[in-house]
C-alpha cells in the first residue's frame, strides 16, 4: 500500500495540533510557585517552545496552501512497517513502565524488540535483563531518582 504525503501541510497540521494541546494543557500540568520570588515561572521555557512550534506550524501550512511550496513523499507501508512497529513498541513500553514498573517493562519490551529484529543469541537477552536492573539501581542508589518500581521491589 502506497500513498503520497504533502510534508509541509501534514507536518504543519500535526505539529500545530500538538502545540495547541500543549499550550492548553500546560496550566494544569505545570504549577506556578505559591509565592513570587522574582524568578521566571516554570512554564516559561515550555510555553516559549510550544508557542514557537505553533508559529512555525502555521508558517508551514501557509507555505503549503498559499505559496504551493511542497515536497511530496511517497509512503510505502511495506518498507516503513518495521519502523512503525518499533515506534508502537516504544509507546507500549511507556504504558508498561507506568503499570508494571521500569524493570519488568524494560525486560519485556527490549527482549521482544531483540526477538523482532532477529536476535536469537541467549547472552544478548541476559545482557538486556542485567542492564535493566543495573540502570534501575544506578538511578535509585547513585542518582537518588526513583523510577517506577512496579511489582518487583528492589
């Protein structure tokens, strides 16, 4: 299955919607300090980034619709399917981290990814499991940052 994508128009629309959602939800996600210390608000950098992203998205849409400057790319599903599936696996990884914790999510996801890309050597799976545990302990014990613990208490 092949279809053509107008890159400026599609990118402008997608990123414009994304930046608008960011600008609308930011006040509920990033709190301002209870007192005014004279320091910039924690919303300032994300707000500037989202605002610039919205402006540049509008510029892309104008370039596509008004000035007819467009690059058309042909999307071939058979060729792009592996990359799309890996992106979906990373989205599932994020959901797993929230629900079952960092260690178990990392073990499950990265072992599935190794199998998907054709890795069949058992020691690679062992390295992946050890790396997940070591990274978790490094963050918890050295950096003092708690990653989602989930069902495996360490």
